[in-house]
C-alpha cells in the first residue's frame, strides 16, 4: 500500500511540474530565478518525501 501511495504521489508531482513548465513556455516567460527555483522545488519536494518514507521504514 505504501508503494502504491508513493507512486501515485510522485505521479501527481510530475503532472504539476509539467503543467508549470508548459505554462512558462506558452507564455514565453524568461528564465528568471523565481521560475527556475519554482521548477526546481516542484521536482525536489517529492524526493524529500521519498527520503522521509525510506528513513522511517522499520527494520524487522
């Protein structure tokens, strides 16, 4: 169940990343620090979640 939830969560994060990227491309927005950091953070927070989930697993 945990793996399924994590995969679903990462899929949703990827969708939001792609939507954010496409929005910037369609509006011809320049690559500012805010745009770059927004894309970087939308890619980084799922990795943080995965790291927390991995570290919280108990070894039996």
